[in-house]
């Protein structure tokens, strides 16, 4: 990627993977003087930051053509097309095509009905620029309609990448010497429902690990615990190369709020899943998404979320203060003041920081294996951030000993060379 070909990525790991596909396409097409923004629409704040970045890019590079793609562009193309700084708006399907950037002047908005898409094409990439770990798309879209979420309208219906294509992509990345692959999508636990024979995510995981024995580490992005199948539970118990870390889409600890969110699990379901998974894999660590200040959430309902941190044994929290998205059912419910949402988000984060500190403290003196990233950083099997005491080759799999805690990260030094 040249200085005159730049992609700015917002949001999820799926966007990161898709940005790499677009980066490769731009290189093949020999495009020059383009800045592409791959946007996120999960919150109003994400869109605000994107628009701010677009305006700043135009001020700093007035000669560059600016392209806006991704979920925000798909959901509200007219808003971005109306920006004087923007030359081209691409929908989520259009952005993945190699001819996406042709004839910009004559067709400045290319956004079709995402709901018409019936399948997700495989895009073979050989690596991800600036990433020591590789992300692989296995699924796109979502068939659920959580009342707070606009993403299905940006991503369309759930569509799965055929198992063979996923295997080929992962093998390509392993051949390029990636030591860890992360399977990603919008709702990856719905994987396979649209494919012949309806293979499950767990079956995909087991096939990958069986057919690519040279893959050292496989990790999953965010999962919906109520959709996890028996094959995946067996893989959690039996496959050491499947990392002992799951990030759960929980959102709330209150059964009433979960119903109003139109979630598919209950509080008891979440607690039971974590208990069962930990029984199968004692070293497993859980992260979770929470929304603070959802409409109608009372103080007692909010306390249910705080209590769930301990009852599920959560370690890594990703907390969002509720932000109403236009055209979603939750936006029509009685709203809390933004200050209350922020206050509750702060309380959740403080509770999350407390359990994280305890986890860090318990790790001191232990050994772990990390994939070395930039600046001597990395992640353990349980996704704990690590900073090395001295540099190591980026992308290598390194055995380390945890020596302390500093700046929200574990300190570590090499425990005797690279892992196999």
C-alpha cells in the first residue's frame, strides 16, 4: 500500500478483514491518490468519528479522492454522498468488487439492497498488513432483530462462506507463516444454516484443526452463547489449539431488559453456559459485551448486570453506554438521559477493571505463549495483553514468563525461545 493509497478502518474485525481485501484490489487496479474509509454504524459515536476523520483527511490531502464504504455508507448513503469531501460511496457488497472504483465521476453512489444478497463470496488474501494475527471471514449478515441494533440493515441476511473455502483461506495464511487465525463475522454462531447440510461452527472449527495440523492457534471472535453447538463444546474441551478465550454477546444481566432487547438467552442461560464451558476447559477466560442504560433499565436491573460479572466469571468487558439508533425499536422506547447511560457505563467498566486486575495479579509467575505483535506486545492464550522486556521477531510464537503488571498489561520476558 502506497502513501497515496490509504484505508482507514473503523469497527469490527470483519471490517479489518474486508479492508485487506479492498487494499489488495486497489493494488491490483493500480489506483492512486485515494483515501478509503471503511465505516462502522454500531453507534452514533462511531459515525461521528468517521465523518470527523473524513473532513480532516480532506483538509490534509485536498488532492486525494475520498471513498466511503462500510455499514454507515450502506445504511445512510445519501448522508455521505452529500458531504462535499466525498467522491464515492460504496455499499457493503459493492466495496468488495475489484471494479468498485471504476468510473467514479459518473456513478458516485453505488449502494444496492443488501437484503437481496443470498451468499458471501470467499476472498483469498495472503496476509493482513500491520497485523501479526490473521482474521478470516466465515460469515456475514444477521437474521436476528435485536431492538437496539441497526447492523442487519448494513450487513443483510446471514450468509456463510463454504467450509472448503475457509479451509483454503486459513491454509494460505498458515503458509504465509501466520501463527494465529481468528474466525470472524457478524453472527458467527449462526454459521452454516444457509449451506447444504447445515454444518455448524463447531464442525468448521474441528475440520480446520484436523485438516491444517500446522495451524498453531485458532481463535473465535464474538459469539452468541445460546447458539453454540455440541461440536463446538467438544472442541473447547478437546482441542488445545482452540484458544481458551470466548467473547460473549451478553448485553445485559436483567431478564426483563434481555426480553426488551429481543435477545435469545436469559440470565440463567449465560451463567449455565459459562459454568459448563469452564468445567470442560478450566483455563478458559470470558469477555463480554454490555450495554449500559438501555431504555427502561431500572437501578435494580442495572445491578443484575453488575452481579453477572461475578456470576459468569467474566474478565474482559466491552461496555457501551446506550446510544439510540434511528429506525430501531429501542429508539422509540422511553430514553434515559445520556448522563445516566455514561454513569452506568463507568460503573460497569470499573467493575470490569477490578476483575481484570485480579486476573493480572493471578498470572504473575506463570508461563504463557504469545504471538508477538508490534512494539514487543502480544496476547496470551486467554487474550491477556503482554509487553515484552525486550524485542522479539514480530509474528513469532514465543513462550514467556509473566513477571509483573504495568500500564494495563502484563510484563513478561522470554521463557526459552520460540514455541513450536
